[in-house]
């Protein structure tokens, strides 16, 4: 699926602009991670973009979350690997490869980076790894962000924390103009 069509699908399915922005932020991080690993960037980007596609419909239904999205994506003819990655961000049993594991970490770090960017006058530009790590340690900052899904990245996908944050910042910066950052 081309990016324009993918963005249009997000806009069709998401009820809140903040959800669309979150999806695009994770897309940016996933594309940068794919580049770092020498993997397929468009595939990883689509997984990030679609991971919470049904968020505004499934709400607190944790078991149904991602399954509704998977149904829509199957209908739209989206690559099975992307659908598996979408399911994987919410359900551990689908974390079968690097991409479907990376999306968990990308989701968490994107949440932290966006929250950090929003409190800076320069937003995402010039953001430093060291300042993001300070925010990571501040438990009261963006409390909804799962810290373990960020700090556990090296043990999970083999990328040292500092490098992971650095690559993720670059990924966010690529999409920042689109999401007001
Ligand atoms: Fe997410």
C-alpha cells in the first residue's frame, strides 16, 4: 500500500487527530529503525503507522485491540507481515521476528519523544539523547509511557539504549512537520 492511501485509511478509521499523530510518530520511528537494521523501511513504517489503527474504536477492550485493525487491514490487502506486526504491538504471541518486536519499543519511545517535544519551544528539532534520558527517569513525566518497553530495548532487539533513542529521535524528526512538531 502506498503511503498516501495508508494515511487516508488512518484518517478514515481514527476518530481523534491525536491518534493519527501518534500513528505517524511511530511510523517515523519504525522507518528509522528499519534503516538502522538494514530492513525494509516501507514495511516497518506501515507497521508503525497502522499499529493503533483501531484505538479509537476498541478503547478499553484490550483483547479486541489490534484484532479489529487486523480485519480492516486484511480487507485492504495489506501485507501479512504488517498485520502480524500490528497484532504484535498489543499481543505478545505475535512477536515472532525483529519487526514485530521492534514495534513495541517504537510505540513506547515515540510516546516519550512526542511528550518531550511538546514541552520544548523548538519541539523535535535539536532534541538530545541526554535530555530524553532525563525524561525517561522522571516517573511523573508522561506517566502513561511504559519505561520498561524503552529500557529493555537492548535485551530485546540488541540495540543499546542510547543508540535506540538517537535513531528514534531522527525518525521522529523526519515526520515532525506533519504532526506539528
Ligand atoms: Fe501506540
